C-alpha cells in the first residue's frame, strides 16, 4: 500500500461549552495496524472516533483519512471516502425495519451498480465470514441476541470491503466466551482482509489479544501512543492504574 | 493512488492486473463486464499480477467463469483463498416460501386483530377501574404531578391552535350560511344555525380531531419510546405501577382537559361566526349575544361538554393502548402511532353518531 498513513490527526482540540475534551492531540495510524484507543470514562474516546468518521467536527486541528478530510471534501469525495471504511457502532445500530439480509445488503444496494444475484452472493459471504448462516438472514434485528447483533453489524461494516474498520466498544455487553469468540473473529478477519482497525475499548482482554498498537487518552491529552508493549511500560498514573487494576481483576 | 483493474487477452491467456476491489472496479464496471464477457470460455487465467482481490471482485470473476474453476489458473495463495470462499457458497440460496394472501384469511386476520385490540382496550379499562378503586382507598397514591402535566400539555398548550382553527371554522360557516339565509330573507336564523351546529356538534368533533392528532399521537409515541428504552420496566422494578403512573394520569388528564378545550373552542368559533355575521348581514354583536340563549337551549351546551368528556377518554384510552403495544423497533413505533390516531378519530366519529341518536329529542328548539 501507499506509505501515507491511513489516519492522521494533527492538533485536535475539542471543547463542549467551556469544557475541554481534547487538547492538542496528534496521532497516526499506519496501514495494517490494529490500534486500541483506551482511556477513562468521559475521556472522549468515542468523541475522537466520531470525529474520525466526520460525524463531529473538532474545535481545532485537522483530520486526514487516506489523505482526505472527512468533513470538508465535496460530496462525491466524501462518499468514496466513507466507502473505504466500515464502522461497528456500540449497540450495532442495525436498521430495525430491515431484516438481517437487507441490513447487510443496504450499503451494497446504495452503490446502485450491483445486480441482485451479486448482492445475494456477497451478503451470504459476509454472513459466512461472521459465522452465521443464510437462515439468519431472514431474522429481524429485534429477534437477535446481543452477540448476534454485533456479528451482523460487523458483517454490515464489512459489506463494502473497507480498508479501515472502526469499532466502538466491540465486546461491551458480551459474556467472556462470546467476547473471546468475537475478538478471535475480528482478528481472523483482520488478517484475511488485510484491514486497518481502530477500536475503542475498555476490555483489557480485547486489547491484549487484538491490538498491535495502543493509544491512551487521559487528562484531555494523548499520553501515550505506540506499539503495545512500549505503551504498557510507560510510567504514567493512568496507564499504571489501568493495566494494574485490570491485571489484578484477571487473577 | 489506486491501481486501475485491467484485463488483457494475450494469446489465449487472460491476464488480470491492478487492484480488483469493489472501490476500484466500480467506476469501470461496464467496461470490465464487457471484457469479461469477451473472455468467456478462455481456459487460462493469469491473476498473478493482481495486487488486491476482494470478495466483490471474486464474485464477479466466479460468475464470469460460470461457477467453475478454469483449467489453468495462476494465482497467489491468499487470493485463491478469497476465491475458494466464494466458490464454497451455494449458487442460489433457498427461496423464501412466498406467503399467498387469501382474501378470506386476510379478512379473518384483520377481524382477529381488531378483536385483539378491543380485548386489549377492555383489559386496559378494567385495569383503570382497579387503579381508581385503589386510589379511593389510598388517596395519597394519586399521581397529581403527572395529572397536571397531562392537563397542561394536552390542554393549556392546545389553546392557541384550537382557537385559530375554531375561529376560522366559525367564520366559514357564518359566511356560507349567510349567503343562503339572505336569499330566503331569514337572516336572523344565523344565530340558531351557528349556535346549534357549533356548540352541539362542530366544537366537540373539531377539538377531538385536533387533540387526537396532537396529544393522542404524542401519548402513543411517549409510551412507545418508554417501552423501547425499558423505562416502563425500570418503573415496574421500583414498585411503581405503570398503569397507575403512566396510563391513568394521561386518561384522566385528557378526560378533564377535553371539555374545557371544547368550551373554549366553541366560544371562539361563535365569536368568529359573530364577526362574520356582523360584516356580512349587519347583525350587531349585541343582538347575537342576546338571542343566543333563546335560540339554543342550554341542554346543547351540556351535550357538547359531555361529548368532550367522552371523546377525551376515548382518545387517551386508544392512545395508551397502542403505546403499550409498541415492539422494540422503529417500524412498530410508527405503525402504532398511525394506528392510534386513525383509530381514535374513527372511534370519535362513531361515538358522535351514537350521541346523535341517543340525544335526538334533547335540546332541539321547538319553533
């Protein structure tokens, strides 16, 4: 792939009212990395993710996805940009009026150039990738369990063959076994599809089994960002607390 | 930035180069499909120069090969995996059995649904009576705050819009009747026509339609969303009865507020009629007010207010019933809100007809 970073944040500051969420954040995500974004509750992890998606504008600073600005480019460029990334929202955000099949087919149909047989094969393929069967395609989102909602949402996020996958709390609300399965699934797909992944998570287990890189948000700043082992060794009160508390709990 | 996907036929071999991904093939789709069709039947395919192959492109190729591996295929191991995934899928997925709609069955299910709704409303009514009995024994449990909130939201805040609509309807009726009455020389009967029609019939029905659209839909949507977000369940776990705290104040509140809005709207509609009569027939306001009690027996006012009470009760009952039937998806919310408004307006017209028949001997002035 090209040498340019997939995501580049420069000098991001965010303010809600008078309260600063982020101050002067710089970050780069290179192709093939799996970056885990961690931080305490209310540290603005999800806000940062939404800014990468172009759903929110930062108060100051610039964001580049594949070298393009997700907020400023004109509609056509923005569309092509959005098609190169897939998003898994925390609660799945499946369209409740559409069946599982139609949910996954939706972004494909929106392209308006694929025929139904092609779409049907692709949807079956995605369902197969997330270890669901074609029969599941007929169910409505309301009939799915929490783990299945995540899988279907992942299949939908992968529908357009994205190069970049953004995950918001991918394992929140899943029991340990399902969460492990889901993490394995994301890992296998990341390898197979050569994805770049950015995920927001609280779960140390998800982090250690998936992430190659970690970025830590604390005190409105990015206190560490780099390969996992290096970040875990950084001497910062939050990082020590985060990993120590979680490690203690695991025992 | 993206290597353009290319396809060349070189001495019997089909050579693919570039990036074969959904994003890359989309702009060139018709051209590529033509070229693939032209290469149909070729035995040897060389994909070794393809930099990236995703499943969308793999499906395109697999279909071009008519779902069979070509005799000679030069491809990297990773990309072979992608194609194998596609190849392992069944060519057609089992078709859903198409539900045939039978007229009798459709009518039957419609009837069953209507009966189900009726039953639901009777259950709700019974629950309401039980709650009222409970309140009689424990007056401290009365949800006063919720009650006053309902009266304020569906009563006080509805005053401007009902006044506007009432005034315009009064003006319209007065103008239309004035044209007819003047040709008969019966100008003075405008008081009878306006008085009876507005106080007895138009006022209550007009308000009911407006309130069904305004407050009825709001109640259904509110209860529906409270169900979606599990707020109703949260109430139940705190030992608070959902019917006592959510449903009862809405029904009681609207029952109290409706006759008041009816009174207000009828008054404003009469005012509109009076103004129009003054302009069109030169009938003084004083004459109109003096003659109103003579032309319209006071029983009509009671009938109008009584209708207001019943309509308010019916609208709120139907709105709450459909609100409690909302399932956790957005489609169900919109369907139930629509049903609540349509059913409420239909029920109001139905009840109005019953009123007309039952009160046909009451309040009609004898000439």
